[in-house]
C-alpha cells in the first residue's frame, strides 16, 4: 500500500478519527441527498452508500462484520454515524487494527487497509459530497499528498472499471488540488 512508516496499532484509531472527522462534517452538512454528485450517475446519497457499503464489505471479508443498526433507506447521516461508531470501536482494539491481512497490494493489516484505502475514499468522496451541494471542499496539503501517493501506488489498477474515471486535463498553472483530483477523473 505505502512505503511510509506504519502507525502503531493504537495510533490507527486516532488517525481514523482524524481522517473521518472532515468527512463526517460534510455528511452532517448535506441538505439534498438526491443532488447529483461529480461521480457519474450517483447522487450524494449514492456516494455515502458506496462509502459505507464498501467499508462494511471489507469488514465482512475479514470477519469483523457488525449488524447494521440503521436501515440503508433511512437517514443517510444517521446511517453514517452508526457505521462510524462501529469502525471506531473496532479500531480502538489494538488487536483488530494490527490483525494481518493479505490484501490486493500484498501483506498489510486491517488498520492499514482502513487508513490507506478507505481513508482515501473519505478524502475524495468528501470533495464529491461538497460538490453535490454546490460547495467547494478544500483538501489539505497532507490529504493531497496522500491521494497523489495512493494513485501512484495503485498504478493502472486505479483506472480499473468502477474505481476512477480516466485522468482529465488541467490548465497550466492549476493548483495542487485541481491537479491531484484530475488524476482521479474529477474536475475541480
């Protein structure tokens, strides 16, 4: 996944909270869940459903599935809050965060997959949610660095069907956010 130093298991929960907090703030600010998002054919609701469902699918694959407490068709923000509480509870257990996992990119841990892959989703889909509401979400330099490095690390796999759209051209002199998001097929 990444060649950088990996956080100790107790740090994984703290990093997850840091990564999920801006996403959660955006979820809580959504007024129109049926508004179209930058993800072709998806509404804001669809984006959030994707985030929750893919995280739940991963947790199920690693035998950490938890019963969903909020109906999928109900209040999206409440569903996210309930799901987030489950993930945070799981990551609070150092044994869960440090559990080995042989993933698509080689040996890693459950915590690292959540931080590196699903944490990436929280960053780019936060931008998608904001755009669905006509807002501009500014990503931090650290977030942009993480997204850029992840796209580099995933190589051609990043452009497999259902992952990203093809990279889009950006004007000369475009800012870092525009350039990085363009690599994921997004027009900032």
